[in-house]
C-alpha cells in the first residue's frame, strides 16, 4: 500500500510539473524575459486562417496579448477558455488577443480544430473568439523565440512589452495585469 501511494504521489508530481512547464516545442531560442521592449516588426506579416494577412501595426493604441499555442498542447487547451473570457470582457476596452498557432501542419490542422472545438467559458459553450494566425519558428524568433508552449507576451498600448509568461497562464494574475493596462 505504501509503495502504491508513493508511486501515485510521484506520478501526480510529474503531471503537475509538466502542466506548469507547458509543452516543449518551438524555436529553441529563449524568450527575451520580461524586460521592456517594443512589439516586433510592426509590419511583419502574420498569415490568418481566413487567408488575410495580419500585421501588428493595425493594433496600435491597443493592449495586445500574443499567445503562442498548438492544438496538441494540453496546457494550451486549459487556458483557451480563459483567453476567450478575457477577449469577451476586455476586448471592448481595447484588448486584442492574437493566438499564434504553432502546429507543424499549419492551416490544414488548425482551421478545422478552431472551427469545431467548443470550450466551457463560465457555463457557456464557446469557440475561440479571438484572432488566430499561423505561426512558424521564424515568426516566434521575431518575438524573442520560444522554449515551450504556451507562451504569452503582453504589450501595452504604446507597444512596450509588459511581461512574458512561459507555460500555463495564471488566470487571476493575468486578469490583474490586463486591468492595469486598460
């Protein structure tokens, strides 16, 4: 019985550590910490699922949360309902959430997943309501690189980096950070 309990405790600890660390994948270049820095190349082209190209300069004057994620990343799936909630609550106040999908197979995997997945957001079934673009290692490198997924980067209205979050976001901490910027 003691051996079984120890095994269960070790497995639980390992699962918690994996969730905290996030999914490992990305460009391998570590992100540029939380030091202040401008949004990467404002005119950088980000391919949208709808076929249109997004650029960061179209979000000048907005608070921007860039969230690198993938369909296969379990911690990413945990935080998606929170991002939908933040988009619903803070979007009208000037928040833009930009989900950067890092799936290797790109649009053919991401688009059907985004269109068909429903998430419980405060008791309501919702799909991803924020803008999704297709990412790559080259795009991730423009943001300072990734060491794991999810990775979220918050920028102020004037384009300065506020913070970088590697791994699962903390709902309450991010909510406070967003409120302080809006």
